[in-house]
C-alpha cells in the first residue's frame, strides 16, 4: 500500500503539472542562441557546494563550467531544494541539463535523455554501528528506514518489495542524503540508503555510522537532459566527456574532490573529533594569528598540526623533529623559530614554511593541487619532492597534477628507482599519507569550526 505522505506528494505534483500547463512556460532558448547553459544541480559535497573561500565548487560544478567554457557559453546554475523539483525542471524543459550526481537507471532513461556515463557509485544501506547492524535485506524488516524522495534509492527499495520482501520506508523530500544520515546518527531513524562516494565523504562527520551492505551492483552516473533536448547539444556533451576522459582531465577533477577519502579508515577521525573540544581551544588564537599573517585558513593549519603531533606542543620524534608542527632544527632556524616547543612560535613557523613551499612551486600549478604538493614537500623536503615531479614526468605522467604525482611518490623509496633520483632515497609514501590525511582533517574542521575572517582560504 502506498504511504499517505507519498499519495499527498504525488497529488501535489500532479496539481503543479496542471498549473504549469495552464500558465504555459516559455521554452528555454538553446544555449547556442543565448550563450548561457542553464544547469540544474543540488547542494552536496559530491556535486555543488560553496567552499571555505566562498567560491562555488564541486565536481558537477566544475564539469558544467568546463563544458560551457569549451563551447564559449556562460553557466547559470539552478540549485534545487529536492529531486522532485529537479525532475520537474527537466520535464518542462526549464533547464538544459541536470548535473547532480544522478544514477542512470532504466526508468530515468525512459523519461529523460541520458548523457555519457562518467563515474559510478554503489547504493549502500547505512545504519548505526553496533551488534544489530543489518547484513542483508531481510534484516531491514521492521527498521525505520528513510530515503530521499524520487531517488534511485527509493526505486531500489521498491524492487525489493516487488520481490516479496515486506519492507516499509519513508520518502523524505531532500536534495541529498546528508540530512538523512544526520537523522540516523541522531537516532531519529534506523537506516538510510546513500551512494558510496557520498558516504565515503560523510563518514568524516558521522563516525557512528557504517555500511550495513551494498544494495545491488555499481551504477553509472550521468547528466540528464529533457526528452526534447536537441541532438546537437547531446553530441557536444558526449564529445566533451570523451575529450576529458582521454586527456586525463576527468581523473584529475575527480581527484580534487574524492582522491583522499580512500584513506579514511587509516585517518584518526575519532581522535580529532574528541580532541577538537578538549585540546584545540587554547591553541585557536595561535592558528588565528598564523592565518592573519599568511592568509592560510587556520583550519587547514590546524589539520596539518593534528597530523604532525595530534596538537601536542611537546611532541618529539626519534629523528629530532619537534613541536606541534614538527619542525626540524634547520627549518626552525631558517624561519626564525627560537623555541620549537612554544606552540605560538611553532604554528607561525609551520605556516610560513608551508607558504614558502607553495610559492616555490611553478606558477602554472593550480589550486588545490598546489596545496597538496606543498604538504608532501613539507614532509620530505622540497628537493625530494622535485625528484618526485621529475620522476613523474619521466614516466609519462603530468608533474603538475597531484593525482599523478601522488601515485609516483611511493617509488622514491624503491631501490629500482634510486638511480633516477638526484637526491636519493625518500619516504615518499609517508608524504602522500600526510597530504591525504590533512585533507580529511581539514574537511572535518571546516564542518565543525567557524572561519576566522582576517584571512582567506588557501591563498
């Protein structure tokens, strides 16, 4: 039997369609006519969001902007409140394309035109950790399950019901899964369904949640266009994705947003969440001061400090690096740090050093790759990092792309490559780990800690 809320929602949707038909919306001009590509998207870490510097970001944002630029068009984004609104816009041709991390299901392929597939996700059942964690669909019977309305997740649960599994769930009008993950974390529901990539990122913020099981096989993700979309536009989109897939740009764009999440199991997520309220407060003013001087987001500096010392001002390693930012004696002298165990001096010294490393990289290297590379150089030193970039180029990869350089860094410690390195052996794998962990910790601190307004982002 259909839920009462679903009946009401479908009735309201039907009324909205009738209202639209009565008022007669004007057709949207083709992007080639007006020079503007109108894109429907939704706000989430995997699609479109405003970053700490106040700039629109996200994989779907970057893809849409890059495509429009390739055609000489501008982009106008329509950020929807929920999927129902997004599909209404598509049905009535009020946007040229929906770029919103949408899975290319058979049902959607009947209603809309599908662009080329450019990534894939697995739908996963997400519940709170514990001995009662479901392991198969039948374990969901009797659970309070919530999913995003009009999502492929609701469609997947419907197919389970068709197969005689007596499941009940509630469809919640939302743009994405994060709101529902928050409800599971808070105990307001028992389980939800989320895409694998989205949950990999969300785990930074919901450490009490876990994947119960995968809900089917991986599914392709694609842009969607109105059924009446012109063949010419579909062809241009296909050519664009073919091009960025062939030249490696698609891989680099994915790396920017998702390259670090695979290290989450090894990162100390619970530790930073616990120390954030206990250890970080007396250190904030020092991080704020460092941001005011260098312009580096204080939360980024705090993430680096946590990776280096877990915010312990007295930390000392067997190799002689010391302090909250774990500076060598030589680096400290170069930066004017007289006492490495003084957190104020150490934090300011570490901030100056990371800024110096960034400025020492070739100007053509763009953000955020520039920052991730500086982090790796912070760990192994700029000379060894330049060895990594030279080796990257000699292997036919791009030395200006973090996605390529990070794959080469572990080779610095392999004997078979020593003859190709100007500065010899280095623990490049550790440098890669540092950079990826700092990215995770920075994501967490951005979510939980307010910005300090005397400096700006990574610049």
